[in-house]
């Protein structure tokens, strides 16, 4: 039997309280900062749930790209050094693929409702694509 809510559930509960109970009573600067706090709680929850897998994928891609071992931070430093010294071309398809995947994982955590991200992941069509599909 589980006695405690998870950290993610606690963050959701606080964010829901702030959104449903506090926000309707607030205005101006305090409302603005409360909305920021609600967003921060959501980012922290996504970082906790999505971050470890994203970091593992990033480290695996970097290890393959560099043919080296280490954590994502050390491998990223090594990647930057190799790019700076011309050892890896900025137009290398493997590099571009890595950067795209890293960006998508980052946006999934930081801003999953970003329209371009939603389109890229198939979560939402752009208005132009929706119109085109009606034809």
C-alpha cells in the first residue's frame, strides 16, 4: 500500500491549487508571477519524469557520435572542442540529427505546448496543414 503521493503528484496538486484557487483571486503583478510559478512547477515535474531518459539518450548519441565514453556534460564539452577544432563539420548529418533530437527532448520538457514542437511531433497540425487536409 502506497502511503505518500509521488513528487510529481505533489507538484501537480500545488499547481492545480494555484491555478484554480489563487489565480481567480489575483490580478496584476502577483497574478503574473503566480502564473510563472505554475509554469515552473510544470517544468520541474516534466524534468523529473522526462529528464533522466532524455539525458540517457543524449549521452548515448554523443558516445556514438564521438566514439567516446562519459557523461553527457563531458561528452558535450568534447563535442564542442571537436567542432571548434574542425574535427567535426557543423553540417555533419549525424551532428545535425543529434542536435535536433536534443532540442526536441529539451522542448518536450521546457515548452511542450510550443506550436512548432507540437507540429514536429505530430501532436497538432498547423492551420495551413489543417486547411490543406480539408481539400
